[in-house]
C-alpha cells in the first residue's frame, strides 16, 4: 500500500479529491439525562460497607516502601514484613473530603480542554495493545509508523477528545525509552491531552515535563493547572506494585490527574459474583484514591472501573457482556457515592472488526453512558480484548461514538419543531418532501453517518457491494490523506527534541 499523503497546516492546499469525511464538530459532550440506577441506595451502601471490611480486615499489599511510609505516617496499620496496609474508615473518609468532584486537563490547545466530572463525557483512543491490525496489511507487532498514523486519526476526528497511553507499543524501540518517542508524537501530531505511562516515577514525570514544555509552562505552574492523566492499574486482587505506586505518587505530587482502576475480572481476579467483584473493585479504588490525598490533598483523582467477566470454560477475558455493562452502570453509582469523576471503558473480545466487535462494544458503551462515565477510555480502536489496535475498528467505533453523541442531544420542543403549519398544509395521504418546513431543515435534520450505507441493494452492489469493515478501510485511508498536523512553534519543538535527547542519554546511563 502506498504511504498516505500527510500535510502540515502551514503547507496544506485545498482538497481537490472527494468531499471530506462527514463528522460532528468539536464540542463538549454532555449527558443531560439522569444516570441509570441499577443498584438501590441500600445496595450501594452494602457494597460500600463490604469494601470497608476488606480494607480494615484483609488489607492491601503495597510493594513500595515510599507508599508504606505515607500510609504509616497517616495512621494506617502497616506490616512492613508482608508489605500489607490496613485502612480504617476514618482515614478514608478524611481523604475523600479533599478530592475534587470535577477538574480540567488543559493541553497545548486550550480549545481541546478536557472536563472531568459532572455530566461531561470524553472519549479516548485505545491504549496499550502490543499489536496493530488493518485489513490490507494484517496483524503485526506494534511499531512507530503505525503509532503515528493512529495518533493522526485521533487528531482528525473531533469526537476523540484525548489519547490513551501508547495506542500500540512500538516494539522496535528500546522499552525503557520508547515512552519519550510516543510522548513527542502525541504532542507534535496532535494538540490534545494524553495519558502518560505511570510504570515508575521517571516515565510519569517525563510526560508531565513534556506537556509543560508544549504549553510553555513550568512544572510548578502545571501543579495547579493539570494537563495529563494516567491510569493506575491495580494488580487485583489487592496488590499495588512498586512501579504503579511510585507512578501514582509522582503524578499526585505534581498535581496531575490519576485514575485508580482495579482490573477485576469476575471468576479470575475477583469473585465470580458481580456484587463481590464490585466490593473488591471499590476497596482497591478507595485505597488508591486515599493514597493520592496523602501525597497531596486536593490532587485530582478519578474513580476507575474495569470490571468484566471471563469465559469460565477457558479463562479468557470477555468484554461487552451483560455483566460488564451492568458493572459499568453500577460503578458510576459508586463513583457518585464518593463525589469522584468516573472513568470506564467499552470493549470487545472479538478478534476482528466484525459484528461481534460492534455489538459487544456498543453494549459496553451503553453501560458507560448510562452510568455517566466522564472518561470513556479505550473508546476507539480496541480489538482482541485489548491486545490489538485496529484501524477499521477505530472507524467503526468513531461512528458509534458519534451516534451516541447525537443521541445525547436533547429533543427540542418549540413552535418550529412542532411543525403545526406544515401539518396543516400537507393533505391527508400526502408527503412532506416538498414542504418549506422540510426544505429549510433537510440538510441538518438528521445525523449524517460517515460509515453507514443506506443505498438500496442494487445501488449498493453497483457501488462495489462493500460491507462496513471494507468501507472502514477506505475511510481511515481517506482520513490520513486529509489529516492536518497542528502548528507548533519551532522553538517549542526544538525544546521537546532536546528534552528527549537528554533523557535518552540519562536513561542509557542507568537513570530511571
């Protein structure tokens, strides 16, 4: 396949090819409807009490001496020999008093500011897969060229508000340095916020420092005006490893956002029952939230949920299941119980960008939306249970996200919308195609899909008979052709390059 053309903003000429891909304009997405309540108030409190029992009686293993010291200083019971911490409910309650109920992440382009909390939804690019796939080149290990293209796609589509952590792993680059290359790509190829890696202190601080450079700020200025977030993945059941603990501490120290997200797969890393899994998830999330506040009271933190189930015949993770969808809704109730912004995820276990991938993802997406998720992570491109970033699945997911955004637009009821004049003019058995009311609104009345095909069968066949996945291939290639790199001050680019070079040299000499 020939390399798609790419244009920088300053050099771009008018597009003489096909019309641009239709997409919704950049906007803050809000959920105006009440959150769905799967759990009664008594059930929420029962889960809350069960999670406190876990923290007070079973404890959490913490593999970081620094974190153990912070808990001990705050009055928690700590056994250094077993690296176990027991939290009493009073300490948790005190920590929750200082957590913000909403906050912002400001990238280098303030128009792309992320609002976390309340009724705002933000959708992110898939993060973390070791592999990448498209229909023309097949499945392959992640690499930097594909990484850049997926980031370009995220920039091109307005409904993708933020980047995740390494949309695919560029495995040809040294593992201890590749985060620097991916951060630079995020900052130069997009002007959106992104998730930094928190596998240890160094990688987290590199992301914070590079965002500060891109924004023309100091680290001190960024402390009160965060620009990036991270996901702290708890090693369920009940373990915070050293790297995640140190990453959390570094982010909280610098006032950057943290989403504490237990990985609770029912039947494997948590009880097989949904109530038990939610109790464990809640305990682990509260533990991490408390640690952020011990580091820096008021540090921005999110309640993260990633509860789903496994195939009990094979042990393989499953996503987009009824249980996963219910967990997405119920976890939102728990997040609101503590007044915390909520991170959740749609997903699919399908190995292809097919019907299974679409219906499982949409099922989980409904749970995320009905549960009032604020950060809907892995929203576009997730395939194979998170092991592959798919170009076609990205396009399919963008279409689904845009459908959801339009669904969240409230129904207008006013004189013009009620259309009584038009109803009075059209005779019984007539039609509204030629009515002035229709002609004034026809071009904007309905959502215009970019992927769906509404031709009749004969016209569809004549046009090539392409199914949605094949059409998605055409669309991602077209989007890369139309991509415009956001302008960046050359001096800022040089400073980023210098930072990356300096840090690579330091890492090569053994610094973390």
